[in-house]
C-alpha cells in the first residue's frame, strides 16, 4: 500500500509505517504548490496529512484512489466528513496526545496577557527598560478568578485543571454536553453561552470548529464581556471575528487577548492587532512540543497501519464508516 506524507514528520512515525511494510512517499521539497500536492495524492492509496489542506468533494473526485486519510492533527474542520463518509473513506485524527501541550499554550497566553509579558519583553528588546514606576506596567492577578471554557473536551479539561490547581480559579463552561468528570473533579459548573460570556474573567476556547460557529465571538459578544476579561483562542481562528476583537480591545471593552490562532491565519507584521500592548499572538504552536509531535506521528501512523490491515482506525473522526 502506498502512503503519501506531505511533510516530514518525526522519525518514529515513518519508521512504524516502513516496518509495517508500507511504501512511504515524501515530497522532494517543502510547501508543495496545490497542483503538485494533488499529483502526489493521486498516486497514493492512503494519505498522512500535515496541515490544513482541504479534503472536500472536489478532492475526493480528483483522487479516486485515495481510500484513507490520517490527519496529523486533532482538528478536522478542513475535511468534508459527510463526503468522506459517503465515499467510505475513514478520516483518522490525533486526539489526547496534544491536549497537554495545547492547554499549556492556553495557560501561557493567559498569564502572558495578564502580565503584559510580550509587550514588556518588546520594551526590553527595544532598549527601553524604563524606570521603576509604582503605577506603570501593572498587570492583574488570576488567583480566585473565573475561567470560562467554551468547549470542555480533553484540551479544555486540562486547561481548567491547570487553572484550578495553580490559581484556585472557579470553572464555568459551555458545551454541547455536560462533562461529568469536570463537574466532579474540578467542581465545574455548566452555564448558558450568555452566562459564560458575562461571568468569565478569562474566556478560553477549546471546541472543535464547525462552520456555523464562524465569527461566533464577535462585537455583540465582546460587548457583553467584563471590561477586565481576557479572551484566549488556541482552537481555530474562525471562532472569532478579528476586526471586532481589535475594536473591543481598542475601546477597552475587554482587557486583553491571547491568540495562538488568528483570523485570517497567518497574519503578518502590518496587522494592527500586533500593535496593541494588550495582545499576545503566537504562530499556531499549540502542539509544538517534542512529546506531542512524536505522539501525533505515532497515532497518525497507527491509524494508517490499522487501515492497511483492514482494521478500524483506533482514532477516527467518522467512525460511522465502520457501521454497515
Ligand atoms: C497542528 C492543530 O499543528 O491538531 C490540530 O488540530 O491545530 C495542530 O496541532 C496542525 O493542525 C498541523 O497539522
């Protein structure tokens, strides 16, 4: 079976595939233009995909040989799951292995924004240390404040747990379902969306992105948030309207924002949001640890190997393909 991997992944994953007797193809150069990427896909039976290439109806029609896709990501918003299922193509993903790393980044952004760390670091880099001033560079403390989690799954749980343990924060959440583990272990309280945005001191997004939630966090939401609140997005940039977020920060409707994902993504140095001292932006590094990336390589390869043996992918975004 021929497997195409569009970018080099940690060696552990490639080794697993080769030891399973699979024929692995890696591109000759990075960042393939779309047409070249498509040609590689057309010659493969299965794809291990890094990044957010679109797998939609057009793709499936152009690549009839592709029988399975293992994503090197937990998110699958770039895949038309309905279409894949219709074509009986299992879509693997990589949950769990990146929950710690991604929630670490949410936690890091929260603290960074609370203490204006990136702004102050920039001052030092600019040679502008400044005199000690009792009224200057004042951040805020997080101890005992309220964390609101939008989407309390595995990553949201880990973020909530860190906030509870480190700062004794009160946890509220809004989700499709109740999360009993979080209610029992973290004393988390289920609230409505309106309560979530009105009561959170820190609001952190950890949900799977679906198109009907595009721009869910927009002007009408930011105006209902507390003026001292911090908005954190490590999930998908599509959740927030970035122009509205910028306006909310400039007009001090909210206190700050920490983003590991942007809308659009990427952004460049002329983006006005980067000029704000109340913002910390990272370039989508949520899962960028040695541990998480090795774990993702292992899980994605396990998915491909299971498929090659005619078995169910252990982590599958559309398990309905396995029902008769
Ligand atoms: C990946 C991510 O780095 O897993 C996800 O959903 O956003 C990141 O961990 C990215 O998707 C690259 O494949």
